[in-house]
C-alpha cells in the first residue's frame, strides 16, 4: 500500500516553515525527521505514526483509534499508530504533529 499523499501534504503544510525538519521516504511511507530523528510518519500501511515521550504515548493509547506501533509483532515504546478518525480534523492532526516534533526536538543532535 502506498502512503496517503493527501495526508502527507497536510503534514508537510504544518511543517513547511520548520527549518530543522526534513522528509525522507522510508519503509513505504514518508517520514518527517527533526534534526535527523524520525518524528512523524505518513505510514505506507495507512494512518499516521507519531513518536512521543514513552510515558506520554502510553497514556494516549485507546485501543481503537490510537494503538501501539508494532514492528515484527513487537510494540515499539514511544511510537503510536493513529488511525484516520484521530487526525481527520485539522486541529487533531496539528496536535499530533506538534507533540511529535516537540518530543523529537528533545533528542540529542549534532
């Protein structure tokens, strides 16, 4: 499955003026990196993946729209998969993107 180009454009528009954000096609999706760290990704499997502080991410899980991101059957701590109802509204998408970028900016960089 190809990533959602419309969703990618929505995310890109939110990050357009952020000088520390780059984008890269990865794992069948489009990843937005902050200072080289993956932050938010438009997934090739559908939906949005966001990277957050692990304890914050755990609190946001709801088992329906917001679920753990899994790789090879293992939940990746601090990563969430957000399904379409969780980011359909522009304000909701902005909140996810802002949270993820804010966290990525706390990670060490050169």
